[in-house]
C-alpha cells in the first residue's frame, strides 16, 4: 500500500498519544511493504505495490504456459488471479473518515462450528463466504496476540504446505516491525492492547470449489495509554484442504486497499459489509 508517512506531534516520554500510535501502525505497514507482498493488518501489513505484483493474466499465462503440466498451468493461473492489482490507497484513506449513505451490499458470513489451531475459530462452510470468515478469524487471533509468538503460532497452524511459514509470513515480519518501531520486546507488553474488527470484505477471485482469494477490511484499535484507530485490509489465497480453509501455497496476493470501512472510497473499491448469521 503506497502511502505517505504520517507524523505525530511529540509527546512526553512515556506518553503515547493516539497520533503516535497511529503513526507506528502505519510505519509498521510501510516497513513491511518493502519486505514482501501480502498481509495488510495494522500490525501486519505487508504489501508489494510493484508492477510485478500486478502482471496481467495474458502475460502470466504466456510466460508460464510452455512446458507446464496441467497442475502447473492451474497454479500459474491462480497466481495470476491472486496477483492482479487492486485499487491503491494511502495513509489518509485508512484514517477514520465520514461514512457514506450508500448501500454497499453485504456478505453473510457463516458462524464457526469449532476451534482450530492457535485458538482460531474454525469449521466454516466450504464456500467463498466460509473462506472469508476463516481469514477474518486467522487475522484477528494473530493481531490480538500482539506478539511474535502469537503470530507464529497462527501461521504454523493455518498455512498449507508451500504457503507462508513462521519465518516468511508477512504477518510475522510486520509484527516484528511494529514492535521494533514501538520500542517493545517480542513478548506482549501488559499495557498494549490491539484488536481488529472485520467490517467489510470482498471475494476477489475463485477457481473451482477449493480455491478463492478473499479480502477483509478491518477497523484496528491500538491502545497503549490511549487508543488510535486505523483501517487495514488483508488479502490471501485460501485453499480447502481436508475439511477446512487454510492460507494456500504460493506468493501472498497483491495488496488490498486499506480504507476506512463504510466510506465512499471503501464502497468504490468493491468492499461489502460483513454480516453474521
């Protein structure tokens, strides 16, 4: 997510103003942009806005068609769908903004029926809405942990073979960036609280019943003495493996725009309201 740097007013030592917390959230996102493509949460954005991330379907298929097996061609097609560029957004788009009177439409998310690894809600339906609900659960638990150990535990339990790992996942890297920028240790500080509320989402692409790219747009609240709020979005390839949705193999998708939920800009980007059953 290309964005300008947001600076906050100086605060006395030990005082965390909302502006400073917000600046750290955005700074963590911007640092992760440089590192890798993928996850766009307040602590763990990691977005690659380079042209390579947005190559067209015809280009990707032309480059990958020669000598590929059907499975290889399918993988190339899916990578292309995942890497297709989305609307860009800047730091100002992520800040709390005036809500739109327009109806964005809604996506009805199924409820979980069980708990999975790392305490992530599980048991969602074998449908795009189920994949969207699963990604929201994965992101929430990783974010709420506010720690590297928590983010690592989540991805270890929720990535398919060939997918991101505890050392490569954008969520882990951006969590490290956030904690470093905040001058915090790797464990969860007792006075730091971070939570993400999934408010909007979209289905970017599908390819058969077992693969889908979904995006979730969150309101993220970070509290350390005071509270700051920012919108952040995450897109992931989700694969149906066994009897559940997991983050699938391959590169993390092109960035979803992080836009304050419910605004005209969010609706124009294709986001719909998320509703629970």
